[in-house]
């Protein structure tokens, strides 16, 4: 069973009321619930975390090293300038998919740069809350093709 940590960055706690024309009307708790349903259907363990604080996000990446096989992260505005989060992802060494609700490449120029992208296996942007769903699907596909399955335990004693 895969274990996946989803991390939501700053201001995403306000989804639903925050600039709905850009980010949609689905709230963060509704997104997390939809992802939980997906995890149950697909049979992977999911944990979700949100913080408005850079250091707390760095800590969450570090803590994921203890149990997660991969990360899905929407670092919000930190995407564009947080070398600390970029380094945390690189240091953790966990396959990470970067997601954004909006298409950051079609918005203001400062959003076109992602400093975390080089530390991630890929990026999904522009599909509203479904970017998270697509990110999880992409991560699981990546894990299935890059990480060898845990070997089935064998009987230790030779049968005679
Ligand atoms: C965002 C895009 C960022 O530029 C912005 O600062 C956010 C949300 C997105 O999901 O589209 O907070 O990451």
C-alpha cells in the first residue's frame, strides 16, 4: 500500500471564499474529503496538512520522510520564491508532484516561475480542485513504474 502526504500551503485554507473566479468554490475540507474517498477507492493511505507558515511546511516535508512514499504539494505563493521548501523536497528525496488549482503560467509573470519545480517529478496546474486528484493519480503511476514493490515475505525455513 502506498502512503501519500498532501501538503497545502498558505491561503488555501480560504478556498471557497478566496477569489472564487480563480480558485473555484470548493473548500479545502471538501477537497480533502474528495481525496480521502479517492484514497479509499484506490487503496492508498492519505494524510493531508495545511499551513500558512513556511517553516511548518518544511517540517511537514521532513515528517513525511518517516512514513510517506511520495508527496503532492500545492505550496501556494511559496512556490514562486521559497528555496527552503525547494530544499526540503530535495532533501527528503521523496517523489513529489507539484499541483496548482490555477494555471500559473497563464497568470501574472511572477507566478510563471516555480522554484520548487526542479525538485519535483512533475507539475499539474489549471484544473481547479481536480489538479490534486490528477496529482495523486500521477504520483501513484510514477511510484508503480519507479519503485519496486515490497517483496512478499518468504518462509525462512527450507521445507524438506
Ligand atoms: C496557487 C497559485 C499561486 O500562485 C498562488 O499564490 C496560490 C495558489 C494555485 O493553486 O493556483 O496561493 O498555488
